[in-house]
C-alpha cells in the first residue's frame, strides 16, 4: 500500500509540475503573527515534511491558540489528513483522523470562506473530499471535489478522483463524464498519456475501466479522438460534462449502489462493438453488421452492455442494413433499438419511413 501511495503522489506531482504534498507551500501568506505562533508553525512544517505527523499535529494545535487564522487550521487539518491517509486509500484511511481533518477544515473555512490565506486552496478541498470518502459521506465528497476543481480548473487529477467516486457510487454516466473532463484537461497540458497510464496501472483508478463507457473514453483518447466521440456509445441526455463546473449542491446520487452490484464485463464484447463502429464509419456496412452481431452474441453470455449501448448498437445495425437496401432487416434492428430506448424521436421517424417504403 505504501508503494501505491508513493506512486500516486509521484504522478500527482508530475501532473502539477510541483513538489508532492509540500506543506511549506501552504504556509500562511501573511507573517503578521506572534513570535511563538510563527515558531510553532515553522517547527510543525518541518515535522510535517519529515512525516513526523504526531509532532506536527501537536505543534499546529498549539499554534492555533496564538495564531487563530485559516492557514494554521488548514495545516493542522492537513497534518491529520497525512497521518490518516498513509495507505493512500480512503477505504483504509483512519476514520478518526479523517473526522479531525473535516472538523478542522470547517474552522479554516469559517475564518476564511474564500481561503485567501492559502497559496493552493484546492489542496484543502481535495483532502477534504478524500476525508469525506473515508467516512462514506459521498455526496459531501463530490461537493468537495467540485470546489477543488473550481480552484484548480486545469488539474486533470481532480475530475479523475471524482470519476472514481462516481463509479463507486454506481453513477456510471457521471463517472464517464468526469473521466472525459479529466482527459480533456490532460490533453491540453500534453499529459493525457500519463493520465491514461496512471488509470491502467494504479489499482486505485483501474477499477474505472470495468465500465464499458469508461473504457471507450480511454480508447478514444488513445486513438486521438475526443473522449466522448460518438463511438464511445455514451448516449447520455445533455452530456453533462460540466458536472464538476456546476455550482455546489447538496443533492447527489444514491450511495446504496456499490461496485459489487455492477455486472461482469467481457472485453470481447467491447472489441466487437468497437470493430463494428469502425467499419460503419468507413462505410463498410457488411463487416459492420457482422461485428455488431458478434457483439450481441457475446453480450448474451455476459450482459456487459447497458440498454442504452444496445440501443445504439441496433440503431447502427439498422442503418447498415438500410444502406445495403435490406429494408426488412433494417426495420427489425431499428425497432429493437426503440424497444431498448424509446426516447429517440429520430429513430421513430426512420421506422415510420421504412414502413411506408415497405
């Protein structure tokens, strides 16, 4: 676990081009504090950077008695966070330290709601989100990730963390949107390859690839496409990519759905589906139909595809048959698409037109 934590910190640092979790960067901007308080903060920072977390917590706690400011409370909370998250994973973090982090950060925010005293305020929200995850307060964790992203809107790791949590909550569509946002931001700073390698190699993030929609997003980026290219089969209403950019809300998806509730995945289904989509784009309609039929056959064994994905598949299959002049087969495929997803007025219009033609 220690190796995984160090690897994650290293990746996070590389993406931000800053030293990993260097507490000195978050020292108070103002030095107008009492001599005793300043000395305690400096000693606490030395302890924190030396990973002497118990000593750091003691010094920062003492410093808050004479330096009653937001930055000092942040450092106290950050020391609790560093001690509690030695494993690097919210599922195994120390719950007491997570609660201390949350409570101390609440004081920091009450004293300075805009966190003007901090050099990198997103760090407070990021560690706050992970602390909420540790105590299973997932809706509050999502809100904290939103605030972190608002304070560092070009940091691709923040929406990636949110994508992982959304997946664990059972909200695959928003997980996919957050993952797409992460990879778009990573591409802008030419770090998309690094983020993809992190997702694939880190057990912390690789769980995301269990969702076909997320796997398709990653493959799109690897092929130089937009993350939510039509080929990903992510047919979500509105494509809410601004999820992390939205105003903070107390509302959120249910926490009852866990990872174990998701269906088993069959990579062969996704390969056949991707092959069919490639053939369709290059107007190779017969091979496209063959690949789509392979995907349907394989999916019958594993139920990898969601109804929305299957609906998309049948729509493409129907379009392929129609281009080949096989009206009967095209009509059957499009009606199957409507059966799986009735909210498709354009498909309904195509079905009506084919029936008239027939």
